[in-house]
C-alpha cells in the first residue's frame, strides 16, 4: 500500500461485491474499513477479493499481523542490502570503463567488466527490484497506474538496453543506474514506511497495551491464565503490579493505585477504593489487586477508544480524495512525457534519448502529492490521541484549524460540577484559616459532598468529638469542650441564640450559605460555588493568546455564569439558556460567518454540538463510544484543547508546505529531466528524497513541541 | 593486467560473502527490534531473577 492508486484498487474491488455498503481505505495508515452485510457476503469473500487485487489483508492486531510484519521488515532489509552492495560493485566496474575513456581501455577487459556488471545487476534486479515489478503488474491488471509503473518501466528499459549493448559489444551500459535506482528507491521507501508506522504508534500502543493473558481466579481459589477475550462479566481477576487492567471492572478488595494515562494522556496516579470502577486500559501502579470484571474486553473504554481511532484513520477526507485523483492522472502524464522526451532526443541526439526518458520516468513523484495530506493528518491525530484528545472525524482537524470563536458550556467544562466552598466573612477575630480548620474538623466524619469540599480546603488541626450529623441541616460537634455547629443559618442560630437581626443580610441566600458558630455566636459564613476546574484559567488565557474569542453559554443562573466569567476574564457570558437558545446562539454565530468550536460536556447537547463548525465533548468512561462530537476530550483539561488547536493549525501549515513542495518539485524536475539535464541517478535520489521529505515533514507533527510549552 | 581477471572474481566473491553475512544477520532476528532490546536492562530490578524480564516473554 503505497499510493493513491493502491487504495483505489482496493476500494474498487471490494465495493464491487454485492452486500458491501461502504469501503474506505486510508493510504497513509494502510487500513481499510468496510461496512458489509454478513447475510449477503462473507468476510472470507471480501478478504479473497483484496488478495486477488494484489494486497495482503491482515487483521489489525495480533500475532498473525506481527509475524507478517516482521517477515516483511526482514525481506525489505535484505533487498536493500543486496541492492546496496550490488550498487557499489557495479559502480566500480562501470567507473573503470567511464574513467578510461580518454586513454582507451583494452577491449577485452572492458567486455569482462561489462559481463561482471551484468552478473551483479541481474540478481539485484530480480530479487531487490521484485516489489516494483509486482506492483506495476498489479496496477496494470487493475488498469489504474500507480507510481510503480514508471519505475518498473525505467528499470526494464535500462536493463534490457544494457544487456543488448553488452553482447553487441558497443554502446552504453546502465547496470550502475539500474542497481542505483533500486537501492535509492527501496531505501527511500523503507524509511518512509518506518516513519509512517511510527506516526501510528499511538493507536498501536493502545491496542498492544492489552496483556496477552490474564490470571482468573476460579471459585475454588485456583488461578488459571486465560486470554483477555475470554473474560466474562463477574470474573474475578488478579492484576499484578505494573499490569494493564484488561476490562472495565470493580475493585474487589482493599485499595488500588492506578494510572489512566493510556486513556486520558495524563499520567497521574489515582487512588481507588473498594467497589469503585476501574477503566479497562488503566495501569495498576500500586500493590497487586483483585478486580471483578463488569464487562468483556470488547466493551471496555479502551476498546471504544481504539475503535474510534481506527475508524478515523481508515476514513479519507475529501481533500485527500482530490489529491489521489490528481496523482493518478499524473502517472499517465509522466508516461506520455517520458515517451515524448525519448522520441525528441532520438531525432535530436540519439545518445541522450535513453537517459532522458529514464530520468523523466524516475524523477516524477506522484507519491509526494498523494501522501502530503494523509501523512500529516495521521501524525497529528496520533499525537493528539497521546495528549488525551480523540479525533473522531478526519475532517475535524482541518476545521479546527480555522476556528474563530470558542463557545463553552460552563458546567462540566470550565467548572468541575463538584461543589467548592468559599469563605464569605468571619467574625469575632477568627482568621480565614482557623474558620476552615474548624469546619474541616467538624466535617471530618461526614461523606456529604459539602464535607468533602471542606476537607479539600484544610486539614483539621484540631480534633472534634461527639460528632453528630443532622440530615439536611448540618453537623454538630465538640472542640476543646465547646459545642460547634456547621450548617444552615437556621440550624446554627438555634445554637447561638443570636437575634435574627444579626443575620438579616444573609437571609436572602440562606439556601446556599453555610454558617459556622459556637455557643458564643456566629463565627463565619461560607458560600457554595461551582468550582473552576484547575487549569481552566490558564487554558482560557492560552486560547485568547491564540487570537480566539471565548464565550460562555450556560443553562445556569446568570449570576453564577457572570461570576465564572469575571474570574476567567471572559467578556461574553450568557446564562439561563435553554438547549434551544444555545442552538440558536451557535447558529446565529455560524450564519454570521464565524466558525464556532462548541465545547460541551457531551450529555444532552447533541444538536448544539452538531450546529457548530467543530464540536468537542468531555467524554468520560464508556460514554466515549456514543459521543457524537468531532473531538473527544478524555482528560477533562481545557489546556489540551488549546494545544489541539495549535496542533491543527500546524497540521494545516504542514499540509500546505507538503503540497507546495510536491507541486514545485514535480513542475521543476520533470521539464529538467526531459531536457536531459538530470542524470538518471540524480533522478532516483530526487524522487526518494521528495517523498521522504513530505513524510518527515509530517512526522514533525507527531512530536510534542518542547519549545511551545 | 592479467591480474584484473583474478581480482574481479575475488571482489565479487567478497560481495557474495558480505551479502551472505547480511542475510544471516537479518534472518537471525538481529534487526527485528532495534528499540525495545535496549530497555529491559533499565527495567529489571535488583535481585529479580532474569526469567521475569519482559524480553523473555517476547521470545517465548
């Protein structure tokens, strides 16, 4: 799978089958996605058709794929090695003939050297050059010429002419050119494939992270090792330290420390308690644990993520299809041009006819054209996946690069949805810290979310005893002999016996306010707020620095939204929006010509997400599979989004550079070659370098930018 | 100049030897994985029996 023509051949062959609904082949990733009706056509039939078309169908992962890949890798190395050594030898012989031109060379020795060259070039052509010939044959059978056709033609012509001239005892020989073509083209192709494979490694790392066997503990306590595919719901599994948890599961006993970086891109250790859910794909970094499977491997979050990534990588966006179409015409044009150049030189200067035609055939590089876009997209997608952002539609990155406005739904994106307590005021000379510490001490035994919010703020410095919880009202406890209460104003007032006038200012928001007091009176009041996510402020700043407008659209109270907007420095913040009003807001923006990136929590906001140019959802757990957004943020960090937009913009720049290079190279090199100004060996180097340059340029996208962070 | 007739087959013989050596090296798996082979040394903890090294699992 190297060129546009290859992917078209597969697409055409498979879609001709009855019962196949959709076929999509991605040339950069060498992956095919097929929707078919198993009632009407068997998978085996599809695979047969693919192999008839001249390609080896392989399952995406597993032992079979790995061993075939290894065999191909070995064969490629051997081909390159033979071609390289053969090239050096032939070059030496042919150089003797060239160099001796002025002084004359013994005809016997010259003939001897030519025969030696033939002896070496033949195995190189047959063994090392085989991929070009089989590729060209396949293209001709399918009547859709790819880049192998001109190369194979050039090799055959050069070799045949040299053989004839050797036995005729007159005329030029091109054994050096033949071996050199093969060596440079093979080496270029090899490096290009390695780079492309590495760009994909994010998906592969995910898919390969699954262990090959898992220890299942039977009812009688015996342990057996089974394949992850055999895990059933309810199985008790033993996970050693450092191993990947293969399926979504519940922690069976004790405490676990896991790292979900494979799923979210964030390498943070998370502590889980008994019966807390663990996502398949997280790594057990703590002590060995036992878990109860809640699903099978194919339903885990890991499997959903891998599935989505693969779907994206198998699809071909519109821009790629256009480039592919152009590339196939380009090959036909090349053949015509080479024939024309050859004919011209036969009449003008016969000695230069063959080199010129060869140079035209070899120098053209349709692959640079058809690889320019998909290589860049694959690299960018893979890198974002490592950061924790899944791209679910191939066109999404292109659109993301052009976004003007980011509209953020507040809850679950900017704010965590977890309550955060903030101090409103203190009295009687109590400090802020003292008030929080006292509150934390009183809440030390409670599981209530508000209690957790207090405990997050301060560690209790004093010990509270006789703790009592009054549902819906608050807690009471004794600290250093004095009775304290923390809860609703009414609840605390019952203890303090203060006159109502003291609290009149607070009575309005008494519902959300929390009071702290002891028998002497009211000590402090707190308010509950929806806490900003850590990093939200930084992310908003980053987005603004990148020249993007930011707007908040929320269904929450206007005051709450205003408060968040003030903290973030966002000018435009609208609250109290119904889903319809949000949709209208986004549509209005879009029709005004601005491109909107809508960020939502991915729940119940499908229409709004769909109305925007690009949509991004905060995806958690198994919701990943159902999410309808273009982008899925797996790690809840808006900072990743800023990084993604930056990445998408760089991707667009790289695609432009690649296309520009492919165009300039081909437009420049072909006429030069036709004029006979490019030696055949320069042509081979130029064409390999050209496609390599495009792929390496794209590979820059896969690297994390160290400088920008 | 007759020495040329001997030296050229000799050179070709050397090339055949070089090709044979390369094929042997590739076939014996020396170039299969150039990256991971360097890692187990860092991963293994002191006192851990070598049979638990990840490399063992891959070969098995």
